[in-house]
């Protein structure tokens, strides 16, 4: 049977194409996919052709982007997978055939990965919990950067996987009130089912004013802005308490309206903290690092502390994966985090 993977060779278009497996290297294992999931934020920036890495390279010495000649566009959509080991490379003793593992990878039927990089889900861990490992890292980074504390009233803007998980983490951190904000009803309902207290539809309410009304006019003690939408940032600045923190988790692009610092910004004086869990060193280094964030998230997911069942939604057969991926670009109303199942390929 020919093996296939999801690829994109032009912006906003994805399809399945065949590929040929390469021999395993020393220390690698081959995994047959059972489930996979995509990442709707930074991954989609590449898919839409607005990622800053297109035509630029990030210089780690200067810490800024340097223009470069554009290279031919090609990407493999997808973020994480869960599957079973089907072949062992030389020197592998930590895994055996049939072991269930999780890891990073695009949407394809098989993976060749270093055995030492494999994540080993406990038996009770669901595949949806496993593929939420990546968004959980950035949700936790946002919670920590916003300095959410016991008793705080917290708002979360943008209910993709990161925002959905951040809302739950705010509750776990001891927030007395968690307000979520997203124009998609499906996402608001899912967040409420997972423990959020109040949901705001920013298309029909003044989100900043509503947050102030819900917090005795003080505003939110901390805000996680996970949408990457400038209108949401404006609402967050309106809704934040004086001199409190807004963790900017969403991946923004060039501003074409929706943000005006001439209104509440100089009056509420928020601390805008641009949050990226994997940017080292961590703000609390050396006590905290990206590795510690990753370990903490895997532990929380392993213990079932984060509800993920309604976050990975919809779940489609691999055969329909490319069409479902493109549908997210056309309309986000039906999705939170796209999952793919390979069971129909057996």
C-alpha cells in the first residue's frame, strides 16, 4: 500500500501525496500513525503566507529578522501524533514493537523519529490529551507570564487550543473568576463546559466594558490574549485592571486596524508581556525553563487535570484531512483544534 502525507505547495491549498520511507538510522524507530493534530496558530501563518520566516531569517545574535531571498514554498501541515512502534532501528532498547508513543510530526501515515525523543503516554492518557501537549506549553507560559494568582479575576481572549487550556489553567492556579471571550459560539460553549465562569461574544458585546462590569469596575487582574487579533488586544487593554499584566500569547501580524493606543492604554497602563514559552531564557530562569514547562504540562495532562476531549474537534478521517485543513482557512466556526484519525486506513 502506498504511503501518503499531507503537504502544501501553494498558499491556502493542501493535498495528500505519496512518499517513500527511508531506512532507519541508528537510534530511530518507525511509528505507524493512529492519530494526529494540527496547530491553528503559527502553523497557519505559514499556510496563509504571512509567516515572518517567509523571506526572512531570524538572526539569533541580533535577535531580529534579516531579509533573505525567498525560497520555494513547501510545508507539511501538522503538529503532533500518537501511534504504535512498527520498526526498531539499531541500538534501540528503550522501546519495543507495539509500544504506543506520541511525538512531534506532520500529518502522515508513518514517522521515523529518535527513540529518545518519544513521549510515552500512560495507559489512561487519551490521544487527545497527548496531542494537546504543545498548546499546553504556551498556555502555561502565558499563565506564568501574566502572573495569575490565587483569587485573581482572569480573562482569556481567543479560544483556540491555547486559550481553551489557559482558561482551565487559570482555574487550576486559583482564579476566582475566569471570563472567556471568542466570537465562535462552539468555542465559548466548550470553554464553559470545561470550567470557565462567563463567556463573552465580542461581536455582540463590548468585551472590555463587560469585563469591567463583571469585576466591580476594576478590570481583570490578568489577561491572556491568545487570539492574535488587534481588536481583541484593544478590548483587553480596555478590560485590564490598572497596571496589571496582559500576556500576549497570540502570534500577531502587521496591524491594519483595530488597535489604538490613544484611548485606554495610557490610562490603564497595562504591562504587555509578549509570551512565548520556548523563548529562552525564561523570565524566571534558572528556576524555570522551557524544559520545566514541558515537563509540567506532560505531568498535568498525564494526571487528567486538563480536559481535552472537546478541544480536539473536529476529528476527521485521514482521507478527508486536507479538505478539513483548508476548511479552517475558509471558516473557523466549526473547529477548535483539528484532529485526524488513521483507523480507516488499516
